[in-house]
C-alpha cells in the first residue's frame, strides 16, 4: 500500500473531507489531493502532523514506501547543501569586506564606476555559487550559469572600458 492510498484511507476513516484536512494542516485541498493521488509527497512536517492527527506512527506511513524515503532523504540533503551554500556566501562577503577595510578602500572617494564594478564582482560570486547549488541539487543550472556569464561580461566590459564609460557618464 502506497502513502497516497494510506492517507486517503485514514482521511475517510476519520470522516474528514480534503478541505477539512487541508484546513487542519494549513495547506490547500489541492495539496491533499496530490498526496492522495501519489503525485507528490507531503514534507516531513506535514507527515508528523498527519501521524499525530490520525494517531499512527511515522513508520506506518512511510516505512513501506522506499521512493518516499529516498525523496525525504534528498530533501534533507538539499537542506544541508543550502546551509553550506549560505555559509559560503556569507564567508565570501565577510572576506571581501575584510579585505576592503584592511586596504582602507572606504577611506578614499571612489567613483560610481568602482561601486558598479564591486557590485558586479559580488553578483558574479553569488551567481557562481548559485549555479553550483542548482547543478548539485536540481541538476538545472543553465539559467544561473548564464547569469554568472552575464556578470562576468559586465566585469570585463567595465574594466576594459572604464575610462571611456566614466567620460560618457560624467560628460
């Protein structure tokens, strides 16, 4: 017996409609319908709420469904990677700020072009890490990779034609 049919059976045993169950779990009735038709699986928080509501164990709900166990394990891995991703981005920003402070960058009056270049560099760094995250987790990385290439081309353009761009902007 798959999770969807178990959930449907338990819901009917407890005389809940899909709307009533959705209200109790703070989800939509469409989500409940998708769970019962095995189109998607509830997350771990909803599984715990369902086990409490129906007074059944989590083992009863998920132990026989290997595909769901793999899905939940993958979600757990995604959360771990996301934590490391946020940590890496934070460390890079702190490292860049430390270098800029140490080199007394903020003591001098910099022009608009310098600040645009710094924003592009930070955008490039973030988009590279986001591209890696998307590749590792979702296996879809083309959009974020194109954003990284766009940011890199902006950096190259700004550094190559910096004097000309500043003359055009401030003339």
